[in-house]
C-alpha cells in the first residue's frame, strides 16, 4: 500500500521500506540528520498510514469512555486525549488519540499496524451503543510538522495555530478543503498534526517544504520518528504495548485510570495491578558503549529480570538508551546489565524522558 | 582490492590483508554509531562474523572474506565511528589480517565484478 505522498518521497530520494504492508520512507538524508532537524529546526512527516475514524452519535462519549483506560468523559470540546485500549484479558489493543469536537462528535487516530483490528474492535463494541463509526482511511492522509520552529512555520500557513494549547485542535480550511489541525505529536518537540484530505495533501506537503525552507525544514522518515519518540520514552505498539503487555505494565501506565467506572479490561487490569509478580517498564541509559536492541536480556545482580522492548543510540545524548520490561521494582539510579551479544553492558535506570527541551 | 558478496573488501600486500566494508555497504547501513572490533591475535575462518557495526536502526555483522590471524584493528573507529561512513574503503578500514591461504582471494570478486554485482541489485 502507498500513501498519496509516495511519489513525493521517491522524488526526495527516500529509502523506501515495507512497514505493516505500507511502502514508507525510512529515511531521506539520514536518521541522525533528520532527528536533529526536528530538535533544532522543523521536520515534516508523512504518517498517512495511520488512520482517522469518526465516532458520532448520542452515546459517542459513553462508548469511547468504555473502550478507553483513560478518562474520556467530560473533557473539553476541541481537546485531544491519549489512551490505551485494553481487551477483556487486560492485553493492549492499541494506543490511540481521541479528539472531541463535542459530546456527540469525536474522531480517533489509530496506529497503522492496527487500523483494521481497531476498526473491527470499535464496530464490535459499538453494537451496544447508539453510535456511528465511519473510517476516513481511503479519503485522507496525515501530516506531522514537528520542531522548535514548527509553530512559526505553521502559523504562517494556518493563522491561529499559535493560540492552540497542547493537545487541542481546531478546524481549518486550505486549498478548498476543510480539515483539522492539532497541537500534538510523537516527537517530544513542539509540533502539529494535520488530518488532510488526499485531494490537497500533496499540495500542502510541498507548501510546507517551500515555506519551511526559511526554517531549515527537512522531510523526516520512520527511522528518525522512532529515535525521536524513544528519546521521550513514548510507547510504540508492538514493543512497549501488545496483546501480552497490559497498559498498566507499560510506560503508558500514567494514562490508565483504574478508578474509572466500568471500562473494557478494568477487572483484568485491576488484578495485574495487585499481583505480587507484576511487571513494569523503565527507561535505562547505557553506561558503556553499545546499542541495546529489542529482545536483549536485562539482568540485575546476575539474574535475568526481563528484556529490552526498544533501544537505540540517542542522537541528542550520544548514548545508548532503552526501555526495558522487567519483573522487578526499580527506581532511578538503580543499575542493571544488558546482554549485548557477548558483553554485559552496565545501564542505569533513569526518569523519563531521556531528553528534555531546553527552556 | 577484492570484494565479497556480503560487501566486504580486502586489500592485500604479500600475505597481509586489510579488511573493511564497501562504500555501498556503509550507505545501506546509515550512520554508524559504534564499531565492535575483534581482539588482536584472534584466529579467523572465512565467513566468520568478525566485526559488528551498530547504527541507530540495527546491528550488522561484518564477515571476514579470508581466513587468518588478526594483526591489528582500527582503534580510530572507536572514537570516530563515522570514519566507516566517510572513508569506508580508506581510513575506515576495520582490521588487518595475516592470511592463512592467499589462494582464497581467487574466489573473491575484483572491482569490475563487484560493481556489476551491486548494479544487479543484490
């Protein structure tokens, strides 16, 4: 499958790879260059392989609150909420962002690898609520514009963007199309996401690249998207969350509100929270040379306590960073070891995020 | 210079060889952040994974195109792993090896054959 911007990526010389059945740009100039472009200037991402699903009706709020482990009810209009969806066994279905237009109109942005699964999951549970589900997968794509200078660039094309608070969104009109602009992102640098009809998305992509020259804009691929989110300690479904990793076992546990009234998976998650052998995820900084990778063993005092869920060399810190899933209670400053092929490399538990913007 | 199908090169003087990865290989790998070198004195068979090149995305094994004993390693790559990207076929060399059997070079590709090989898209 290809997004509406596939030809643009080819023209820009991207290295194209398969990602969940999509032909996506892995990188253009280079992972570290693109990563630093976002941290220092501004980068633009095509994330059209993700998807937007409209949820509308008298019970839209109740329905989405039921599906979510975070609180969805009672939020402000034009606000967005990050949440993990759990199933009856307490496994994670996906992590999503839920956008509220008003009490009866919402939309959900879901991960590329889970588009069909999430839609089926929503439709299955929607049978019990007065609600209509309509996906916009064929009609739309998604752009992310992220970085120190993103606001300067975006407000020049979409006046009023500078007034958007974090996790808030607004309707916009451009190129004859109407769509939404959100102050949200997956990089930890300030930025925006736009949910754009395919009729104008290529034009908008090129407008950003043109207007963005003055700000040092670069197109950014999926490899740098991963190093950016990892520097923030954000979960990536399939690594930190999966059908065998519960939301409250993960770095996303802050978004799980167990005290909420009835929601899908509540009983299973409550049991996990009380278990004596429960698992948790932590961020670790490697103290010696090496790159920890998914699946490598994590040891404490000579005993294997878990595995690495994600790891890389942080371009900003120039050190190895990783998220680990362990059966142990650790705190910042604790030392563990990561088995990197033949070597045991020392690593220290740190508070997330690994990287913080300088104020 | 001789080349392997897994994109290593070896430059030979007498029975001493210098080994690295090709420019094509470093371009595919992306920015190298760590280079894990073998021990000097290590005994290597052809095809052994001798060096590991770590990029942000993945770890890649470098296979020795010849058998022999490691006589030197390029310590410069420890502090400057980008040497491998910037000068893969020169200062970004990885290790030197005393060849057990110079005859092994005959089964490697020469420059023209290697260039044809990579154009063929393998």
